[in-house]
C-alpha cells in the first residue's frame, strides 16, 4: 500500500488563521473527527512572500500536512472521494474548505 503525505510547495500560496492563537487549534489535530461541535476559524490566504513577491495560486494552499486545506477547485475535484474518508469543516465566512482526517 502506498501512503502519500502533503508537502509544502515553495513559491505557492499558504493559508493561515487570522488570529495567530488559532494555530493551536490546527496543531491539536490528532486524526479524530472534528465536525461535531466545530467552530469555524477565520482564515486568510498568504499571497505574497516575506519580500512582497507574489506567490503562485494553489488549489491546496499550505497550512501543514496535518491539516490539508482545499480551495473550491480541489474540493470539487476530490470532495466526493474524500468525504467517504475524512471530515470536511468550513472556514469562517468563505466557501473554501479544510479537511481533517478521521
């Protein structure tokens, strides 16, 4: 059996919580279901690097391999397959989604 892991792609968009303290929510992911009782977290796309250079758009912007984030294109392409294996929880005030393994 092959096991695939997400990996950061240099030069591509990232995603981050608006409030730095919300990183702890994602760091606590342990593979258990999160949908029940989930409170959406306000997130932002990081579209420029630390030098102000634009980053390439990504359908799966990087947050971390423990909490993959899917934009609408990726969700539309993979959503029905992933929904049988993982929980899908909405971000705050957006249609984009993040997925947590269950």
